[in-house]
């Protein structure tokens, strides 16, 4: 009998074609929006494999609704804070994700945000488009550059390291990082120093948040943290919105405690268009597009399908959590 497989979105074209070639009893959500929770809870019943995105909360309620035959869950994401990993593992369900493949795309976008925020790209584009472009003037729309500055990386994992490598090319003077543990190989490659979170906050000119969202990192960028930063700091988050206490970020911007902000992630997502964060000229916000290149998304989908096939085959997942 063909395995029952639930896929929560239409996939990038090559993987979508491969999916349709499989001998699956397939339910695939066809609309260009997230599958509603009630539909997911209904459709999960009796499935053998779930192909999900970071938009679906995978918790005990969902696993109970699925039933004991569920063999594998594969998320098309490297982050898995939307998944109750203990609940999945305690049911002996194989769990897969997509590490490595989105490192370059996400690091590229993090650098783009850092450059964009520090060089006032949002104000510059608006000025050009809104007819405020007057004659060249010595200090109009000046930002700051990275030469000889201190870069602070929060979380020197794959993406943090790739961001460090890229920003090195902009002649930063010093790279410091914080995190749970020292990362000796990456540290040596970047000539970086492991410092406390407090030191990183106080000494960085540019802070990039590249860590996972966990109980320990949740809301770690709060008012107290913003108060310790240099007033000129460029603060970038391309990891997860929940790492930042967003109301405190608004307050810090209001009180001009920080220089410029670049966010690819917020709470909630999507961030409502009327949100106060959009009103700050020095706060650049993108709609969670870190991994959004055709190449990367196709690779992520392909890996997720490989995980599903392995899980259904009772072999170990090629990319397992
Ligand atoms: O976790 C992930 O895969 C990323 O946030 C998607 O861009």
C-alpha cells in the first residue's frame, strides 16, 4: 500500500516534479498560504510522513492527532524551534532538517542587511524615489563603514562563521563572538576572540545575531542589552525574531540608544504593516528572505524529500536532527 504523505506547501519546481513521481498517497496543501491549523490537524490523521515548513507548529497535539503510524517528519528549514523535538523523539519518529545548504544564502543576506543598515539604504532609496535628491552634499545620507570596526557575532555556528568570513573582506579590525561554547576551528579561521555576551554588547560596532532560538537565547536582546551597546551600533538579526525582545527594541530605537537596525526576522511573522518598527528610518526590515534564492530553496526541498524517503524506508535520515 502506498504510504500516506502530507506536504504542507507546493514545492520548488524540480522537487515538486520529483514528489509527484513518487508512489505516495499524497495530500498536498495547494494554496499559496500556510495550511490552517485545523486543516493540518484533520489531514495529519493516519499519515506516515509529514513534509513541513517552519510555519507549522509541530507539538504533542499534532503528533497525537497523527497517530502511532507516523514514521518521519522532515522540515524544509535549518531552524527547528517550531518543533517540539522531545515530543517527536519520545514517539520514535525520525526527524529531519536542512543544515548547511542555506548557509551561503543566509550569510549573503545578513551582510546585505548589515551594509544596508549601516549605509542608510532605506532612507537613500526613499529619498531618490520621493524627489528629495538634491545636489550632492558633503554629509547628506552618510552612514558608517566597517573598516577597522569591531564585529560581534552572536553564535559562531555555520552561518555566523560564513558572515564573519564575508565581513572580513570589508576590513573589519576585530571579530569577537559569544555563544554557549568556544568554536576553536571557526575562531582560528576568522582570528576571532571568544568573549562574554556583555563584552560583545559593549565593544561591538556591528552586532550580527546568528544563533538558534532556544530557551537560553529567547529575548536575550532586551532593553538592558540595548542599553549596553554603543549608540552607533549596527544591530542585525537574521536568525529568529524571538531572540529579540521586540518592544524593547522599539524603545531602544525611540530613545536613540542604537544606531541602525537590520532585521530579516520578527515577532510575529508577517510583521503587520502598521507596526511601529517600520516607522524608524534607521530600521531596515525584510520579510524573512534569508534563504530565498532559487538554488537554495530547491536544495532545501530536495533534502527534505530525501529525508522523507529515507524515513519511509526505515533507513537513517541523511539530514537528521
Ligand atoms: O530556518 C530556516 O531554514 C530559515 O530561517 C529559512 O530561511
